């Protein structure tokens, strides 16, 4: 029996190449697919100052409002649009804005911890884990956070050593065992990317 909606989960450590892969897929299929990122669902902390928010552990499962994400995924599967949150990484808090997500035949769910949560993991029909060398990942994270999120090199390095690496070993890396496909280098792996896009193309053509 063919499924009305297919969920593809893409997980992997920070800087592994998830965003590059998804950007390539989105460019290929456009509005035919919907992408929902766990990063959209960081909890808001209006009661904390920016300095206090900077000290929080954003790589622990408790940093996310995963229950809200699950409700939104279920709504999308039921062919209902949702208003997903907008998170501003420069101030490390949610904004008051939302972005409308529309239902689609193929929904891509991505994030570092999506395979850590059993309910979220079990909803995924295809589970992809992006496996990239730690040295490469940390360099990519440094460049991203400094260029795009207004962070200093010192703050990125401090966060990586104090929480990111520890959380990766504890919560992210174990998710690899649940994956149907393990892809080295993510969106930089042209062969794996083309295979996944071919599968998505087949799913979109199914009635």
C-alpha cells in the first residue's frame, strides 16, 4: 500500500553537510516537497538576558520543543498547513514571526537530534544519517557561526568544547544505528545525493 505522505529524516552532527544536501534537494524539487528543521523549534527564553541565553546548552534534547514539532508534522501529514516558529540565532531566541509550511507528498525532517527522539524517529519512513569527520564538522561550524550568526571565534570554540562535542557523542552519534542509509559528507557526496533525489522523484510520481 502506497503512503499518502513520506517522511525522510536527515540527521547528523553539526557541520556534517545536512544543510547542503537539503538545499540541493530543495533546489531540485522546489514546492513539491516541504522541509521542516528541528532548529526552528528551539524553545524561547524571553525571561533570560542574551548573556544568560548564551550559556544554555543548545545541543541537548531538552533545548527543543519537540512536542510542537511533532504536532506540526502530524498536521502536515493530515494535509493541513502549519505556522512554524522562527528562531533568530543572533539573539538566541525565537521571534514573534512564523513561517507557513504547506503539506506535501514528501516531507524532509532534519536536525542533529531527530533520531534521538523515538517518536520522531519512528515517524520517518526513510532515515538518512550524514557521517562526516569531526575536524571537518567543527571547521564548518566555526565558519557558519562567525559569518552567519554573529558569533566570535572564542565563543564558538568554547561552546564546542564545553557542550557540542559532548552532546554529539552522547546523543547524535548513537542515532547512526537507526539509519537506513549512512552518507559520508552529506550534500558534498554527489553519488549519494543523486540516489536520494532519484528516490524522491519516484515518490513524487506515485499516486
